[in-house]
C-alpha cells in the first residue's frame, strides 16, 4: 500500500541513526566544535528522516514537542536522576570503593561543570530520541503501547552495549534504568522527563569522573568489582518507585488537533 510505512523502513532508520550516534565517535576523535556539530547534526538527521521518510511532524512526533509543562518534566527528571546517582556514589563511598583526598580548584570545577551541562544534555536527549522517542509514534499508531516498555528497554540495553559491553551486570543495569525511563514516556507521552533523568545522572557521573577521569573531588584507592556493579543495579532500581509516585496522578496535556501524529499514514507491521 502506497500510504503505509513498513516496519522494515522504520527499523532501517533506527539502525542508521544508531550508527550515526555510536559509530562516528568511534571512527574519529571529535574536538569541541566538531562534537557540537555531530550532536546537533543528529537532531537534524532525525528530524528530516521523521518528516520526509516516516511522514511524521519531525522531532515533535519523536517526543520533543514543547507541550505545556515540558520544562517542568525535564527539570523534575534532572533532580531525580542527580539525586539517585548522588545516593549511589554516597553508598560507594561508605562501602570503600574510593577515598576522597581533596577537591579541585574552583576554576577547574566551573569550567568542567559548564561543559558537562551542555554536553550531557545533548547526549541524554540524543539517546532518548534514538530509543524511546523514535519508536513512540510507531507504537502509538499501531496500538502497541502495552509492549512499549518491554521493546524499548530491550533496544536500550542492546544499544548501551556499544559502550559498556555485554555482561549480565551491564544488561541488568540498562534494563532496570530502561524500564523507568520508558515508564515516564508511557505516562507523559513525551521524552522530556526521561531526558532529565539521563541528564541529571550523567551530570553526577561527570562531577565524580569529569571528562578525563578527574571530577570535582580528588579520589584515591578507587576499587572495581562485581559487588559495586550489583549495588549500582539495586540503587538504580529505586528510580522506578520514585517516578511511579511522582507521575501517579499525572494528567497528560492534549496534543493540538493539527498535530501530524493524528494525520500520518498508517504504519504497516
């Protein structure tokens, strides 16, 4: 059927966007300006593909529509992500994973955090557009939302293996995090809270590790081990009850009637 967009086309687009996001940094070293071009380029490519190949309304239909309350959702997610990851590092400290021997000077901290604020926001948004936002209109149009959390969580765990490798602990961590992130999309109809959670957690990671292994604090005697990986999984699992409680009474903001998601051609399975 001419007006139908096949699952194959949809999946090919996902693979191409994934190769763009994960492949380019592995092929070339990107300084600040080229990296920014790469990051903003992802949104441009995703918008054009969604608009002209998938016949959607660009990034709006991929969960980035600026509905009323979008900023509140993102900032709420940021606080939640930052808080859970701060708790994680506090537990690591209590378990002896590292010792704090000092703090970096103010100029280093300010510069590193300023860079991290923008970079982590863009990385977080790219990841959520790629996995959760990209598939949202497909599942909506085909009445498959009961499967949305399961499928996007699997895709997220597999996508995360690009950088973290395939181990039971890594897959478990990605799955636990992926369920919570997908749940926020299921409840709100957008990816803004998921972006915020990602952004906040990534900011806490950079506060500890920076971009070159040196964060805000000077750490010594850093230990690795399976126990810390599973502690990370358990603490990350706290995300779900937190977002569940925060969103239990959430009322979705209706999309404008002229939005293209209500007018796009049927997507074929």
